[in-house]
């Protein structure tokens, strides 16, 4: 009953429009005030501070900054041109290019909103110029941006690692196969939608055009090699990889492509600061709220409640996935992760489910949440860029959501999809 009161209060505050971070802090503080445990409020500053001091969290602002530099410095345009030369002739044309470009860009920024707002502008303009349906263009741009946080590097995986202690490198490897499957599922959905409607067809690029676009984008395409190769080659940590990505993107954009001017840097740094503050405020507030949950033994009650329904891990996983998907309709992805991981981690540990697999399930559920109203961050980002209403965009997203859900079910009920590669490279957990 206590667990329902705490979680119900949190949901109520969010439902009436209180910001997530404020709702988390108010729920925890209000509980201790009403229960008379005023002395426990002294833990508020300490818990909020400690929640944001994990070394791995330093990677978050650097990957956000790297994505912003790439969007401003001409890197995203070159990636798009190369993807167009490779797959623009396949049925669905620029829809297929959209997916491949997002897959490549995901190896650099690790943020869905950065993909949707930055690369998305390039994709939407190109599709509009070639006469593509606005709803189709906006829907595939939104859906393809969700590959970014699953395919390495990934800001949500960094956050999940800081909460659970699971290796960031293992989580990055675990996202490779699911990320590729997401791309294939979206490309299949594009093919299906374009087969049913009259879509513009791109001409097959000549070998010379493919080579020229590759040569023009080669230095940009080298960014994932630096990030992923550096991490698994033992050259630097994931946090240091974020710093390396920023430095490389800065040099490339300012001194090689010469599309980034010194006057652009204050705006880029300010936008990065604002985004980082929003993320870290949620993490800080969740630190105190998580301590309340542990102090009141809410995870224990949740374990007993779920195991009371069934002891079958498949059924429990299904229930957890449904809960995560519903929460994703109302909460931003970062908030879902910081709120639910402390709750569900003891459950999956007791059931013997690999925390690496669960991390991929968690991030994929939060990605689907980014595409579902009423609080889908990517929905609003693409709606703003495209000028399309959220309602029209939501209706056009269904074929792609079905594809993503198929991949989510594979990850949930076929563990090898996520754990095969990390176990092969780094050994079992």
C-alpha cells in the first residue's frame, strides 16, 4: 500500500504538469515531512549530490556537445550525402537513406533528440525538395532517430551503467545487434509503406558518385572508429571517448570543413549546457527519490507483488515491458531510466536475468516512449522542425512502431540478440 501511495503521488504530480525533477523531489520531501521524519530531509543535498558524481556521467555532456558540433559543422550533411549514394535507389528512396544516415550518425552522438533536431533538418529538407509526402518524411525521421541511443555510443547506456555498475563497454557492445535490427525493421517498414503509395524513386548512383561521396565524408565516418575503437582497444574510457569525439568534431568542422566559426561556439556551448542541466537535474532529484524507495522497502514490495503474479521470468519480463512502455507515454526516457532501474533491478537479479540484456530492454522501451504521445520528446522535436502537428505525426508512425516493437520482443525473449556480442568479445558476466 505504501508503495502505491508514493508512486501514485509521483504520477499525480507529473499528470498535473509538475516538471519530472521537481515532482521527484517533492514526493520524497513531502513523504518525510508528513511522516514526521524531518531529520531525514538532511539527506536531501547529500543524495542529490552523490547521484550526479559518478565518473561515467561525465560522458553525457561530452556526447551532447559532440552531437551539437557535428550538426553545426557540416558533418551531418556529408553523412546524408554518402547514405543517399549507397541506398537512395532502393524502394522508398530517401526514406531508406534516412535510416542509414541515422545509423551512421548514431555511432557519433548517442542521442535521439540530437539526431532528430540536427540530421532530421537535413533529411526533411531533402525529402521535401524531392516531393515526398510530409507525413512519411516526418514519421521516418522521428522513428530512425531512436536508433542512436541503442547503437553505440549511447547516453542512456552511460546513465544505466552509473546506476547499476554494469560495464559501459559491455552495454555498448550489447546495443550493436539490436541497433542493426532496428535499422532493418525500419527499412522494411519504409519498403512496405512505399510499396502501398507512389513514392519518388532515386536513380542508382554510379560507382564514381559513391566513391566521391565516400571521399568527401570519409573523415566524418572515421568518428565512430575513434569512439568505439578507442574504447575497446583500451586507449580511453567511454568518458574520455566523449572528449575525443568533441575534439575531433571541433577540428574537423572548424579547420578541415571550415563550416564552424568561432562565433558559433558560444551558442553551441550554451545549448549543450542547458541540455546537460536538464538531464542532471532529473538524475539528482531521482537520487533522493531512489533513496526514499530503498528506505521504505518499495523494491521488496514490488518483488513480492510481481512474483505473486508468476515466477516465470518470461511473464515477469512481459509485465515489466508493458509498465515501461506505459511510463514512456508520460515520462521522458531519462526519467524512466532513473525512476525504474532501482525498482526493477532487484527483480531481474532475483530471476537470474542478465542485467546487460535488461539494459537493452530498458533503453529500447524508453526509445518507443520517445515516439508515443503525450510526452514524446522526439515527436515534439520533429513536429517543430517539420511543421507537422503531433497528432498527424503520431498517426503516420504506426508502421515504424510495429517494426520497433518486433525488435523489442526479440531482445526481450531471445537473450542472445543482446548478450551474444559482449559475451563473445569480453566474456560472460
